[in-house]
């Protein structure tokens, strides 16, 4: 897969600063949804970079450090579980992306934004790419930054509440995670509109 295809086409049009945007954390039962926005230099090279879900945790950590140290600019956007419950996860994902783009724009204003799947209303030209994290190097970089940022938040939570196993499942609804919620109850940060959490909440209220 040619990860530079979209960027190269934009460079040919004289576009200088291309931002890639991606989000992670739609599926977990706890914690925020996190988006990242990255602007890479046109000579950026990182062998093995692709969709963050296809990279091992150890590699992701290495890639994260390399990306944030070698990109032109990056920004993070986070939307809390309370707001996810209020506006729904799709709207929260878009809002997180907007925040990440706004953060990057404080450093370098992008001339064009490449977005993973979601169409955003922006005052900057943009392109939504289905499975963009495995088709665009800028989006792939953003996916790694977003994933590592969120995973580190889950690792902090794991230290505070080791019985829930956040270090392993990162908040996703695994059997182990559901069993832990049933045994220890809900702590702050759970998304109360999410099915498994909603059911447990109702059962405990009865």
C-alpha cells in the first residue's frame, strides 16, 4: 500500500501543510474518546507505519515517540464520558477531531485535512478516506498518537483500579471486563449509555 498517495497528490497541487486526523475509543465502556491530528514533513519516513490496531503495543510506543519528535505539529482532542453520554459517540468523535485540528492550528494552520472515514464541517479543505489509517501516512501517524495517548490513560487507571484489568483490555467490553464490573461495580468514568454498563446499572438499582 502506497501511504503517500493522497499526500503526494496534494503536494502536486502546491498544498504545503497536510494534516491527518483519526480517533480511537469508540468501543470502550469507560474513558474518553481521543482524537489526534498530525502534520508530517514531506520527507517523513517510518518503516512499518500503518493503522495503529495492526501494530503491536511495544511498536506503537516506539512509533509514538518517533512521530511526536519528527512531525511538524500534532494536537490532541478528548471528549469525556459524560459528554459522550450526552451527545452520543459519533458526535463526540467528530468533536474530538475538531479539537485536535484546533490544537494543531495553534502551531501550524493546515492547508488540507485528511480524515479517517468521518466527514467534518471545516473551514479548511478536507477529504474523508474510508480506512484512511491504512491508506494515508498522515492519518496512520494520527491513529498511533491517538491510540497511545488513550492507552496510557487506561494504564494510569489500571494502577488505580488493578482489579478491573484496564491494562489488558483498555476499557473494551471483554468477558474479563464485564465480569469485573459485575463483581466490583461501576467506578467514575463509565459511559452510562453503553449497553453493558446500562444493564449493570439498572440491575444494581433494582
